[in-house]
């Protein structure tokens, strides 16, 4: 269900980033979920958006990566830009050896347009039903068909309930799938809830990857989000070679300063939730995302 809010309230900017205090970030580490936001006359926000975020550009994002010690980043299309991929393409062209992108399409794009996106460094397409403005799951199969010859994956920004409903369709798709934010399952209902069990079943598919991100989105306890830790551990145990991590910077749709996370601390949270397992952390932060996305600056082969 889209979270449409007629007034599209303003949300807070991200705070200052700091290096993690406990995690020693391994060389070549990735942030697989962040946004660049324009909102200028060339790239206006869609009218049906759920919130109004402040602008952040590629230089802002790369500065955050440098601060926390991350080598590479993925810019994910944000709902407020609909299918206008211009801000992402600008970011990729400005930092071609640091960033890859995940865009949004409506399925009517020309082959030439999609090939140009791939040439710029786009490696996937997002389905987003969490906030108004994104592509909906009724386009899932058509979008997957467009992605397959391009070598792209489909990124799923869907609640666990919706993932459970769509599981029969998702299991038939012949493209890589990436589940955002551990499936956005309600932490209060625990890991035995049917929605999360469906996410786990999907995560075990050989073509499905899951982001161990968004702990602050699903937690009801606040930092260090201990109620999200069982979800992180269960997904890592289910598919240790296909779990990845993202900061979700700049943490949009938040209005309470007390709930604003900080990227370095989120890396410490990941390390704590995974018990400090250095081998697993290297897989999550380095090896797994490199296999999924390919090194920025290298060709994306369809």
C-alpha cells in the first residue's frame, strides 16, 4: 500500500556522519542503498509524493562514504522523483568509479534509453510500494522482462506482507531479486511471523539477495535497534553469500530528530547484530555486493 500524504510534509536532513567506533571497515566495502535528490526545476518532485526531502547530491554522498570508510555506493531511485532518473545518471557520470545506480522505469522506455542508462552505470530497477511515486508491483513481470536482457536486477521495496502475497510470482522471475530493508517486517511480531517467514523463503532462492539495512525503520526500540537483530541474523544464516548492507542515507521521511540515525553507527549496529563475525562482515560489505553489482567503472553485461 502506498503511503500517500496529501500535504507531502518536509522531512529532516541527514545529520553529520562519523566513522564507526567498533567496526574496522574492510577495504573495498559497499553501501548498497542511498539516495541522491534534486528537486530543482530540471528535476521536480512528483506531485503525489509522500514527503518532501531536502536536496543532496553525489558529492554529498561520496563525502559520507569517505567519512565512514566505504569504497563504493549504490544510488537507489527515490520515490519523489518518480521515473525521472536524471539525478541518478548525473551522480553516476560524476563518480563513475565509485557509484552504481538502481533506477525506476514504467516499461514504456525505448531500448536505446535503457541501454544509455546501463552505459551510465545503472544495474537494476526498483519496484517501490512503500511511498507514493514509485513503480507498483502490478508492473513487476513487465519490468522484469525489460531487465533480463540488460543483465539488471529488480529491487523490491515492499512490505513483508506484500512479498508474501507476491511470492508465487517472484519465484518464477528469471532475474536477480533484491529485497530492501529485510522485507520491512514489523519487529514487534518477531521472526516467526508469516510475513518474515515468507521473506526468509525468498531469501533462500539462488537468485535472491537481501539488504541487512533499515534496522531503524523496523525497530520500535530505537538505537541500537536490538529488536531488529534477530531478523538480521536469520537472513544472514539463511543466505550468507547473498546478504548485503546499506545505510539508507540520507534517511528520508523522518520528522523526529531523535529518530535520525548516523551512518557510522549503523555500521557498528550491523557488526553487533552479526556478533562481530569478521568473515561474515567481509562477505556482507565487500564480497557479496561486488558479485551482485560489479565494480563501478566496469561494463554491465546483458
